[in-house]
């Protein structure tokens, strides 16, 4: 009689689905969170690259140089493109004039906190070669993911966009 009572448990499958779900739910939810966070990080990188490309047109066409304040004109153009996804105040940029394209160093120098070392803003003049570097420390929300993907202090991932270009001959002064 008691043997029959124990052997009857082996044939039952009433709670099998519940037990399997409870074992798989935690890893499944973790992977869903990882996919969402990494997707947002890659979207932020794409937004940053697109914003730098679009904002560089302000310098390339001379609109920034001909405005009263080239740095503000560039910063406003950059923020108008990336401001919906990224914090404009956290973006750092360097704009420098170069002698030649070969002189372009795509990697900026960073301090111990992961921030770019500031250089004077120089948007150049007509037909100058200009390098634009923009960095953003993307905050990773999940600490566990930050252990694997963070490369900067404070559980952040460094996103960087760089473009090197020659400004157009935008000198449109009318001859009198």
C-alpha cells in the first residue's frame, strides 16, 4: 500500500510546466533585459554618429563660421539632432583645424575620469581641413551588464563619433 503511494508520484505531470517555467524565467528575463539595454546603447551610438554627420554640415558649409558664435552654432546643431536620445550636457566635442588629412589623429586624449581633454574650438576658414570628435559616456542601467560592457568609470560605455572634412569655399561676399 505505501509503495503504491510513492510510485504514483512518478507518473504525475500536473506541476511540470510551472516548475520548468520557474527554472527558465530568471535567465529568460535577464536575456530580454540585456537585449533591450544593448539595443538602446547601439541606437544611441547610431544617433550620435548621425548627429555628428548632420552637425558637421554647419561647419562644412560655413554657416557656423559666419554666425556670431561658431561653437554655439555647432553645439546647437549637434543637440538638435541628438537631444531626443542623448543628454546634450553630457556630450563633449573637439573641433580642430588640421594642416593635412594625414595629420588627422582620430583618437582624442582622455583624462583619468574618461573625459576628453579640452582643446580650443577652431572651426577653420574657407577650404580648411577640420576634424570633429564627439564623445558621450552612455550610462548602462544594469550593473551586471556594466561589468561586461563598461569601458569608462561609473558604469558607462564610451560612444565616439569622428569626422574629418574640408570646408567648402563658402566666402559669398558680393563684389561692389
